[in-house]
C-alpha cells in the first residue's frame, strides 16, 4: 500500500570515487543497484524522482520514474535533495530521500521513517553519533530552505536538519521494521558491495 502524499528521491551517488566505478550501474541479481532501489521505493511511495548529474548515464528505468538533473554542479547531496524536492513540490507533501547504493532497503523501514514525520519537517535516523540524512523523510516545502543554504555556501544536508523542525529517531526504534538495519547498508567501497551481495545470497 502506498504511503499517502509521499514521494521518493533517489540520489545518484556522486563521483563514486571510493568504488572506482559508477555505483548506480553495479549489478545486483538481474538489476542494477539503481534499478533495485527505485523498484523498492516505487512499491511504497509515488512518484519517485531520480536526481542525476547533467551528463550522467542512467540504467533503463520504468516510465513512471521521473528524472531531474542537478541544477548545481558538484554541490553534493544537499543540492540533490533541493532538486528532488523541487520536482516533487505540488505532487506530494513529503519525500523519503535515499542514495542509489542501498540495495537492501526495506519498504517497512521507509514506512517507519515517513510515518514518524507527524508535525515535523524532517525525520532522520540517528545511531548516537551519525545522522543518516540519506535515509530520511523531508517535507517538500523545505526546498526553499535548502536553496537558501546552498546560496550562502552551506552544502551539508546536516545544515538543513538543523534549520528545520526536525526529529531524530534512534535507529534502535527502527529495528521493528528492519531488525538488522540493512536499509542503512550502503556501498561506498568494493568491500561494502561484496558484503551486501553476500547478505542477499548473491555471492559466496
């Protein structure tokens, strides 16, 4: 069942420098990482927007997936969030924002984060030390705040969390939806990639 008035934003993973190749194109079973994350999200939120660099090649995606190209060159994830929220504005009230390299993302995890919004602007999983800003829910109205931050040279998503009416949700509260917190396992390195393949039973 779709979460009402909620879309999804998938960021394409920057330069993938630690991986050594574009993460979004890495195979995961019969899909790429990007295709898998988009499919999982599309089962629970609508619409889903992929935010890519101007010249970035994308895998084949369903026609229902909307594509937005970065308005800022190499400004990092806050710029991607702003672009994604702008695309969704007028289509829904909130968005779950994720990177393209979390193939073990669970729909129950997405639902748990989004339903925690209540009267907040953002809900961000927190492990006690780190805010998982790319596994979080944002009101689409925060686009303007994100752009204000970017225009003053502030590029970290954490600045948006600090500027908004935000709720930090301890990751342990999300274990009911995702016992091993696999939704937070991203693939920054070849070793990370091999780990998630093994967890999914796709590698020895």
